[in-house]
C-alpha cells in the first residue's frame, strides 16, 4: 500500500495477520511510532515503513521478528537509540534506518548481524568510533552507508577484509587518520565516498599513498575524497585508476604538484574536481580527449599558463570552473563549441584580449563570470543570444565603449556586474529586466540621467551607480528610497534624491525639463491640432471673400485667429 495518502497510525489489529510475510507502507503520511503488537508477526520477512512521519522510539518487540530479512524505516522522525533486541534478527539482509533522529554510539548489536548485506544508517546523530574488528564481524556487506553522522577516529583497516563490498559511503563525519592503503584489496568496490572528514594531515607525507593502491580496484567508478586535509604531491597514479571511473572529487584539500598529462587516458570521466588545492602548472591539453566530461573544476589553485583550445572539443561540458588562478593569454574562441555549457567561471585570472563573440553563441549559459582579468575591447553586441543567463559579470577589466541595448533582451537576468571598467554613454534600456536583484555599474564613465523605470524593479536589492558621470535628479522611488540598498556617490552632477544623500537641490529648470519630456508627445499633438485648425478657419474665410470686400473680411479673420489661438494655448 505504498505511495498513497494513508494517514493516522499503523493499526494494531495488523498483529492478527499471523501469516503475513510482507508489509509495505512506504511513502504515506503515517504518524506516531511502531506498535509493539507488530512483534507478534513471527512470519514477517519484509517490513517497509520508510518515508512517513513516524516518530518515537523503536519498540523492543521488533527483536521478536526473527524471520525478518528486510527492515526499512528510513526517512522518518524516529529517535533514541537502536534497541539491543535488533541483534536477534540473525537473518536480516537489508537494514535501512537512515534519515531519522537516532542517536548514541554505533549500535553494537549490529555487529551481530553477520548476514547483513545492505546497511544504511546515514543522516542521524550517531557518534563514537568503529570497532577495529568491523570488517570481520560484517564480512558479507555489499553496501555500507553511514554519512552525515558524528563518527570519529580511524577507519578500521579490517574494512578491506569485506571482499564483497561495492559501496562505502562515510562522508560528512569526523573520521581522522590515513585512508587505509589496504582498500586496494577491495576488488569489487565501485563507489568510495570519504569526503568532508579530517583524513590526512600526516606531517611525514603519505596522505595520497592510497591512490597507488586503488589502481588495483578495476571496477571503481567514483572516488570522492574531497574536503579533507590530504596533502602531498598529486601522484601520476591518479591517471591510472580504473578505466570505468566516471567521477573523481579531490577538491578542498592541500594537494600540490601538477595534473599529469596522462589524465586524458580516463576516457570515461564525467567529473574531475580538484578545486581549492595548491596545484601548480597548466591545464593538460589531453583533457580535450575526454569528450564525455561534464564537470571540470580547477578553481582556487595556483595554476598558470593558457587555457588550452582543446577544451573546445568537450562538447558535453556543462560546468567549467577555472577562476582564481593565474591563467593568462586570451579566452579560447573554441569554447563556443561547448554548446551545453551552463556555468563558465574564468574570473580572477590574468586573461587578456577581447571577449570572443563565440562565447555569445552559448545560448545555454546560466552563469558567465569573466571578472577581474585584463580583458579589453567592447562588450559583445550579441549578448542578446544569452537568453538563459541569470548572472553575468565582466567587472574589473579594461572594457570600454557603450553597453549594447540588446542586453535588455536577457529576460532571466538577476545579477549584472559591469563595474570597474571604462564603459561610457547612457545606461542601456533594460526596462524589461524586471527580475534584477543586483545591478552594479560602479567606477565607469557612464553619463546621462538615472532611468526612472528602475523604481519599478521590485526585486532590486542592490544598485551601485557610484563613480560615474551621471547627472540630473535622482529618483526617489523603489530601491532609490532605501539608502542601504543603493549608492550614487562620486557623481558630482547629480541633485535631489532622498534627504539622506545630502545632494544639492535640483534647479527648477531640471524639474521642468523632466516634466516637459514626459509630456512632449502631448504637446506635439496640440501644435499639430492648432496648425490644422488655423488652416481650416483660413480656408473658410477665404471662401467668404466672395461675398464681402477684402477690407471687410480682414478684421474678421484677425479676430477669429486670435480667439482660436488663445483658446488652444490655454490647453498647452
């Protein structure tokens, strides 16, 4: 009865179903705890109660279900410790109690479950260390998932004794020490997740010795050791890992050295993340051979050299993170071939030259960051092709010229950073970018008036127009009435605005000129009307000349004209 909308509690009358073998109530809205009466279902082999709103403590009567092979109570609100009686479930193969509020040390009773193959206890509040004989007691495990807890101490080396192990996930705990070199004997391991712990920190080096041993794990598909304290030079062995490996995450460590050219041999790689390390050297051009690469993250290192044009061969690339290094040279136009690119982060480098027009062909781009480089030239006119872009930053370069009006067609834009360049001219017409939350034009040479339509941008939270040559009255509506959300300092020809700005009052002609501009179209209509009407009156009077002399008609014509002009000029 899974995936329904069942509410209330699990009925105790189910205990009368003495021959019941399987009870599946997954993904409902059941509340309260587990009735102790369920302990009388001695024939029960499978009990699935995950993804409900169950709360309270485990009933000790669960230990009576000695025929139970599968028990899943994951994704609930169960609390307290796992009862000791669970150790009596000697036939249990699958135990899933993750995503609850369970606490205490690693349940010692689990060590008695010698038949268990799938053990998932992640995202709880378990703490303490694992017993050194862990791998001997649970030697039949295929999957061990215990992330997002508070386990500490070393990982038991005996885990390498579990020859059947395919998945080991212990991320987001407090494990310390070295990653056991003996893991290289795990011939069936496919997924190794050790991220966000405190592995490493060996003052004598050797933190990355395990990589050499993992070369023997020919079935390895994913390695995640990111955000630990692993140090030392990146060994060439990283390029000799399993040919089946698809994901390597080693970011957020203290790894030095350079990425070996042989990394291009991992032709099935989809994600390679080495961000926030101490890497030097350049980007291996051989990465361009990995056509299926989707995510490449090398940000926040000490890498240098040019960005290889070979990266343009990775047509499936979606995320390219290269910011905060010392890359130089120009942005390769070949990146325009990466038509699936969503995130292009190449800011905080030493790149020069212009922004290639080919980048504007990446219509899938959501984020484009080329800020804090040495780029020159104009802003690309084809920016309107970036229909999906949400965040765009070209700040702190040496770009110049006008911002093209076509930028007003990027309707999904939320953050637009143009500050710290030499742009000039007026603010382009961006009245259609109603979703803007941040707009920064600071420290350029923009001029003209501040558009009043900015007051209609209800989502705008930060507006920085400082350090330009804007002039005229500062609007006093929308974001421009909240001094903590905008800045117009350094524009000596501005006036008015809210009192907090302490700007000089605007001359009367400034206000009049604004009013004049707003009603210019109405004035034109009135003048046209006056001209047409005078012509009609004159024609009629000329016809009257046939009946009266010129001397008689002329005073009448003058009188009519004066009355008509006085009447219509009052309307103006």
